[in-house]
């Protein structure tokens, strides 16, 4: 829930501020009921109106007021409906369609940009195609880089790597790190490739961003390219024992065992494919773990399985995790990643899988508050102009 609650609250707050600002253009006493000396309410009073005298707002003003009320109705309705839809499933079990960028975390990062010279100016006549196998490096892992030059038509441009150095980025005034030379070799297609394994170099203990600067010539012109990776030399926890599955509260749960060396908050993410190979769900674990053996549960929510018409069995793959470190850079210590297939469920049907929406005290509290705002907005519009039909809600009747 932490993922989208701040966004919802910001939207609601901005909308309320905008609404109050709009109301600032109305007459100051329009919403205040005057009281006669005897205590009887006299109805709405407008600036300049004599007490006891009813006076209708000019047609233009009423039209503007109604537009403002309609805008507030639409805002509160959108806030309520968006939150309700977005919180149907728990934060730790979401459709992959909402997180397409996380479906394949181990695929190389591919880019194509105009080459930059040593003066950092770009040259649109030569495009540099680059590949980086990963951005985050756990202890003992390697990263592969490659680069290739082409012209705007896609034809290869002769390229030669002249030097490649990797070094850790440190704060100003801090002691510098060793510079590590990387060997880049031509792969037979005009591309040059190199591999960095910090654990086998003088950067083995460096914790943070390692920058590799590659100098090259392409088409007779000198260029510079930067590759950055974030290295974690410490292993805060290791996987221990085979994974298993379970049914808990109508949800399918993949259970992984971890031996925790450093206690703290761990974020673990796994990808779930269905039997057709479709990236189906993103499962996330976010809890504080103590030292020693711990179960890490990656759940596929029951209603998500029903709504998404999951083809069983489901397959857990590409699991990565880290110990969250607050108020420091880098902000994590990486666990060893589990690449590829981790566990295929034995469950073959949706029998026993719940179709109920996710529920929690926090969700109910937010729904109640957003529903109050929405109901109040609809009632204010209806009271202001009972002759006109109310705008339809995006998610059902207003109660």
C-alpha cells in the first residue's frame, strides 16, 4: 500500500486546495446562513444583500458555481474509485500489467544514442549502440558491457576501444579507489565487449557506484562512454534450503528460506508466470527479519488469480532481494539473485482459491474517508441545483 497511498493523498490534497481556491472567487457570505435577531435562520446571504431579503445569484455566477461543484464531484469520485480499484489486491501481490518494467530484471539494458566526443558534445552522424547486462551487482557477480557504432542508416561504423578504466565514485575529499583496467575485445560483428567482476579486482570491497569510462574511436572520431553499476560487497543473507508452496488465506504462496546474517528490513521480489508463459504477477515481500533462518513468502493473491484467469500451474522465477539501508548511499545490500525458474507450483486448479477483495484496517479507513468526501460533494451539487441530474459515478452508486 505504501507504493500508491502517498500519490492518492497528494491528489486528494491538491484537489481540495484547488477547490478552496476556486471557492475564493465566490461571495464571502454565500455559504453562511444569516440569523435574525430572534434566532431564525434567514437562508443564504450574499455580499451586499439586505438582511431578510432573498436574492438569487446572477446566471453567470450560478453557472460558474455549478461548474466548480461538478469539478469537485468528479475529483472526489475519481479519488475514491481509483483508490478502491488500486487496493483490490494487496501491495505485495500485483498484476504484472501494472509493473511491466519489472517483468524481466535480468535482461540487458540496451540503448542507442549519438556518440559523445571528449568535449562531451554529441555527434548525430554516429550512433552508439550499447548493452549493459545489469545495474546492481551483488558480491561475486559480474557485469558485461558492449558497444557498437552505426550511422543513421544502421550501417556499421569502424570502432576501436582504446582504453577502459573502472573506479569507485567517492565523495569529495574521500580517499580514491583503485583504477581497474578492462579488456574489450571485438566479437566479430563490429561490437566490442568487456566484463567487470569487482570481486576479482581491487574494487572487491568497494560499496557503491562503480563507473567504467570507455574511450574509443568511431569513424576516425574520438569518443567517451560511461557505464555505471552499483556494487554491494557484503552479503546480508543467503538462501537456505529448497523452496516450497502453500495455500494461505485463499492465496498461493511460494515460500523461500533465507539465513539472515544482518537483521533489518528486507525487500524481496519474484516474478510469476502462468502455464502459458505469460508474465502474470509481481510478488513482493517487505518485512523486518531477525538473524538466523527466516521464511520469505511471495504470495499470488486469490482474487488476482481469478480476475486474471491464471492458467495453472504458476511458476516463480527471477527472484532478487536486498537489505534496505535507510539514510545512506547506497541504500541496499544485495542478496544473491535467483535467476530463471525457482519453483513450479503443484496446484493445477483454482479450487480453494479465494475470490474476495483484499481488506485491511488501513484500506477501510481510507475508503471511508474518501467515500465521505465523495458523498458530500454529490449532496452539495444536488442541493445547489436539484433540477439537474447528477454526473454518473465511475464505480457505482454513491451511498
